[in-house]
């Protein structure tokens, strides 16, 4: 299991971060992501493999004025 924004969710073996986010209804092109308290660069989402027990925090950008 993986903690995604403090909620436990399942993961697929050898799934990359981009596919994991898409499967959990997040658009990886419009967010920032930390895995185990370390920021993962967006260019690395496809190469970053999620692992059992990881803690993933997703931050979306909000504009306004």
C-alpha cells in the first residue's frame, strides 16, 4: 500500500509515478509531487517507480487574484 495525501491506496508493481497519478485521477502535468518528503521533478515522473510503503503528497497549483 501507498499513502497518497494521507489516504491508503493500492499500487501496481513496477508502476511509474506518472501512471500512478493518472490512475488516481491526478493530471501530472499540473501538479507538484513529493515522495517520502523529497520533491520529484516533473521530468522524472516517468522514470520514478513507486514502491510499497511510500508516502506521496500531491500539490496542485491554484491561480487567482
